[in-house]
């Protein structure tokens, strides 16, 4: 393989990870929330809130760590609002989630436009942010031909997202609190009867899951160099993350695979022409595909996943039995 062709493939693999790791944050965060039995459709808005506050505070503090912490806290506060409305006040979860999306996007544009009028913090002016978001090659692995640079040379937030996914898988399947959480999601009445504090478990894990979503939003802001304009940084990724939960079968580890699959189709939008030019005999047809189709591909795949999940055999599904159902303790 010629050197330029090798570079095109490496760049394509690298972009799959770079541009789509926010989906992993959103998906894993939503899995944690849904395992508590709560269905939160506000992922888009929560990621937007985490993005705007994480970016602003991270830049002003000139610290990537501060940005991550603030993004997590902002997302967790959105989760606290969702929990207060749906767990304590028994509000409809679907309506509350959709309202949270509208609210989050409103906060994003309100804060962003207000600050832009006074002086928007430019990411390039903050050395620690730029350095913290630069690629960190993994020794030996990053030297593997073809895929080394594509899979094993990324910024800190990519590694953090994968780490969180595996930790959440271990937590849900190998720890006592995680198993209690799953019990709450399956049958809150039975969990309550054996002494599990259902309300506390829901509150803690809704906030935890939403905090993880907030970090994903912050990643998207940094990945777009903090360029604030008329469109939101999240750009529909929150809705795709909700569908990815089903694709991953409510398993944080499988969410990594789902992110890669969705990322493949999404990256074709920016790299399809390069692949067509590098491999005209095999992939030349990619150049003839309309740009609009590339832009729609992630959402088309999302629709296909939702349709497939509706007809899939329920056996072996990780879907919590009480998902979306409010728990009335007096009725158990």
C-alpha cells in the first residue's frame, strides 16, 4: 500500500474515534440513568449545558481538569432537576426529558450569546487547554501499522470516555451497589421490600449518568475548538446516544462498539471523498454519494436500530423491566 493511501486509512480510523467519542459519553450516561428505571430523553440538552459551562469555566481557569469537573457538575445538576421532577414529584418522564432538552438548549444559547457579545473565550488563547486536549500516543500500540495512530493516539478525553465505559460495566455487573441499582430498575417494589432505598438510588445514579453526559458535551465543544455560532455543538448527538443505548443492549462495554459503528457512517461524511480518491477502483463510488445523504446517515441508522429493536426477540435484552414507570411506594 502506498504511503498516501496508508495515511488516508489511518486518518479515517482516527476520525471515527475523534468525532464520535461524545456518543460514548452520552450513551453510557443514559445507560446508567435507564438502569435505575428512569427514561431521560433530555440527553441533548444536558450535553449542551455541560458543553457551555465546561468550556467557559475551563478556559477561564485555563485548566482541562476544571472544565471536566464543571461539565460533570452542570450535567449532574440537570440530572438533579430531572430526578426531583420525576422521582419526587412523579412527573411524566417522557415530557420531562423533552422539556429538559428544550431548557438545556435554551441555556446554551442564552449563556453563549450573552458572553459572545462581551468577548468569547478563544480556545487557542489558553495554553493548558490546548495542551491538555492534544494527542497522547500510547507507547508501542500507537506504532502498529495502519491502525496504531488511528486507534491509540488520542486526547485525554477519549481515553477517559473508554475508561468510564469499562468502569460502569464493572460497576453494574460486579459490585453490590450496581446490582442493587439493576434491581431498582427491574422491580423497584421488590427492591424496596428488601431494604434498598429506591429514591436515593435513583437520585444518585440519575445525577451520575447526567454528569457523564455533560463531559461528552464538553468534549464536543473542545473538538470544535470552541467556535460558538448559530448551531449547537451537540448537533443531534444526544438523540443518537438514546438510540445507541438500545444498540448496545444497555451494556456500557457494548456501547464502545456501537459508537465505533455509528462513528464509521458519520465519518464518511468528511472522509468519503478522500477514500474515493485514494481507492478509486474500489471506493470511487463514494464520491458520487450526495453530501446530504452522508449528513443523514447517522440518523437513518438510528431509525433502523429503533425499528430493529422493536421486532427483536426480548430474550437476553438488557432493557430494565420498569423503565419509564414512576414508582409509587404506597402501591407496592
